[in-house]
């Protein structure tokens, strides 16, 4: 799917509305309590622009973004984090306009570069569906899928990369199989830049199929712990080396978080 938008990058950023983000945060607060959210390491964030690189979990459920609630509590809504999001969300008309108001922008380079140039932070989930729809048995793995765009973006802008890892969000539903072969047969990558057609278990539907994973569904009450790592300078490595360092550091952090967990769901 071509990466197009009816509005320019600067207009996408200008659509952010602190009041709308504040209203959304009240809903996120309920989810945070449900998941006993714990966020560590926010003090490691640099003051200026950076690229936050996060692992992706739990299908299209927004559990990975819950740490932004703690970010805004600490830093306020006048310092937005712009979240890079799949084009499909912006093809839904009113939905696209709504999510722009809370800081979601297209995952192409234009809005991200504009945000960094203005001194903002951007949040990216490079693994996309390869990460968020990986089987439950692989929930302890970081899968960035070889997507180096975040590293090139950080290097071009001269800003650090900050790893952000979440443990537990992949326990809010159970992905039985990822269905990458079926996705290839359906040519989903060419049609929608999607490489998975999973089979999953979720409430209340039971068994569900497809990238949407049965939304809306009731997420299992897994404890979610998020850790923000130390910034990785972008100017000392090639994009490939920066990608590799980031992925390795994210895996190290995730291993540590899962090393603390005793049981799925309970944490």
C-alpha cells in the first residue's frame, strides 16, 4: 500500500490536540490499573528529540502504548510523543482524524522527520505484525524483522535511539500460530504490508483468525511491565550497526523483565 496522506507532515503534527490526548489518557488509566502497569526508567529519557524503539505485543491491542500514560503524567501534554502507525488506520476517515489528535502519525519518514526537527520524540514499533503477532511461545523474543528505518531516521536527524521494552502485553491474548505462509499465499504483504495471518485465542470469541485478531476482544488481565533503556547515540555507527545494537539491548532488557516473572498473566 503506498505511503500517502491527504495532508502534509507538518499538518499531521499540528493535528495533535492536548485536550484530546488528556481525554484518551483517562481511558488508558483504566487499562493501566487493569494490567497493574509498572513503568521503569523514564528518567533515562533525554530532554530533546529522540527515537523511541519499542517491541510490539498482543495483536492490535494498545497495551504497548500504556507507558505513555506515565510519560504524560511526568512531562505533561505539551511535550507530545508522536507514535508512528500503519497507513491502514488513516484510511478509515474519521478514525484517522481522531488518532491524529492524540499523536498518531503515518509511519513514513515525513511526519517522523518533521517531529524530530521540531524537537519532539517519536515512538516506533519496527517489528510491526512480525513482532506483535508472533506465537505466544515466542513472547520472550524481540522481533524487529530487519527493519532498519528507525536507525536511518535517527542517524539522519542526529538524535539518539532509546529502547523501550514491554513484558506481559503478549499475554493479553494467545497467538497459536502466526500464519506467515498463508499471508504469503494471500499476498498480504503486497496488498497491505502485512506478513501474518494468525490463529489466536481470545475472550469472548474463542478461536479467531486474521491480522485483526478478533477486535474488539476482552484482553486477559496480564501484568505489564515496561522498561525504558539508556539512550544509544546515533552518530557512532552505521544504520545496520545501530539496528543491531538496539535489537540486542532490547533483548537484554526483555530477558531481564521476563527473568523476574514467575507465571504468565500474574507476573
